[in-house]
């Protein structure tokens, strides 16, 4: 069996908490130079951008030395470079560290902050911010939360231990508990366990349910209700981890989570810089046995969901002296 090539460490330091891009040159191709290949591969950036990177010595090899603009194409070799970071609107909410030791960091993520760099969210992500704020460039994510969901996220300090913590989530050995605010429905019998098959297609914003063997299981409980605004507070306990699982299941029950831009109606992604009406979903608890130290960890978010504290503040409505309609 052919062994995978050893990947050398990055010769470039991080910028703003973001790793350099690593590319391995394909085994075959028509390119005479490394530059020709990158111009084709990074066509979206424009030939002038790639040429400028080479002229500035910003494309380097494994030894950290700049790759010359006329360097011959060498199949199988690695090159590194930093892409120009996109302009991002800073997320103006604190990212709180609730626990830290030599192996892990547990953070309480605010709404609107992506967990890891992806697409147009790069430096304004929980991972990049923590790397900068804690000065831990080796920090990696063990799992992730949607950008619109707030709450607890687990990060690893040592790259060689990351797989052990990721395995906890893969093998469903982490107990996760969420809290949500959604409409109250007197006709909905709770608690109940929702089971369905959820599909999320690449490039499609919303996931959806299909017939077939269930791959998504969620426990849904009502913990409180308010008669004045018709809202309920719910405890959600997923035992699987499909994309948008809790949002899909709450919508299927007829009580979509407040502030959801995808369920029941797809209104499009929330634009960067629009911090109004955050999705009322919070990763409240995280519990697991540490695979490295054997410690029993139990973490709880101290955040609150604004719509439950003050619906008018969440909705952006001015207060009124008139009693709400019942």
C-alpha cells in the first residue's frame, strides 16, 4: 500500500491568527513553472495577484525560501502563502474563555461569530480570535457551532491530541444540551424525541428531511412558557450531529426557533454586520470525559437568550403601554 507523503510543517507564521495556505502540486500537469500552475489554480484571485505574490517573495517552499517566479514545476512538492484577508466587519461581542488547561480551551461563543475560518469569515472567527488573544498559535477546533448559534465550543491546544477530542464527538461521547426560544404551541405534546433523516446538500443553504433510516435524533422539552407573548423556552438534547439538526427538528414540530433565516422560509444568509435579532439558540451545556487526562468535564454557558429576557429588545420594537393581544 502506497504511503501518504509526510506533510512538512508550515514555514510561515500565522497572520492575525490565520494559518498560511498549503498547496501540494499535482503529480501530473501541463505547467512549466510553479507560477503557471498557481495562476490557473487561483484563477479567482486574478493573474496579477498571483504574479505580485511571486514578485514579493510571498510564495515559499518547505525550507521557507521564496519560490522564484520562473521556478520549474516540481510534481508533489508543497508551497505555502498567505492569501489576502477579506474585509470583515468585527463582531462586537465578547468571546469568553470558561476553561483552559494545557490540553483544551472551552469558549463561550457569541452569536454571529463563526467557529473556524471559512468563506468570507476568516480573522473574525472564534479560532483566529482565540489564537491571537491567548497567544496559542497551535489552537485547533474539536468541533464547531453554526455562526448564528451562541454557546460552548471546545478547542484543543496540542495538534497531536486534537484527534482524540474530535473522536469524542464522532463517537457521540459528548453530552450536549441546547436552549432555544420559539413559539409556544398548546397542541404540541412534549417532551418527545424527534427522529428523522436530514440531508444537507453542498451549496444549498437549508437542510431538509427525507424518507429513510433516521440519522438525526433530538430530545425536545418545554421548560417554560409565557402567556403574554406566546413564547416557550425549550431544552434540546441532540444525540446526533447533523447540520442544522435542531433548527430542522424545531421547524418540523411547527415551532421554528426565533430569528432563524432559513426555517421555515429561506430569507438568505444573514449579512455580515447585521447583528439584529440573533438566532435564539444557545449551546448551554457540554459534558465529557477528557480522553487525555480522564477528568470529568461539565461546562455551562452563562449567556442568556435575549428574546426570553426581553422580546421587545430582541425584536427592536419600542415599548408600549398597551397590553399585548392574547
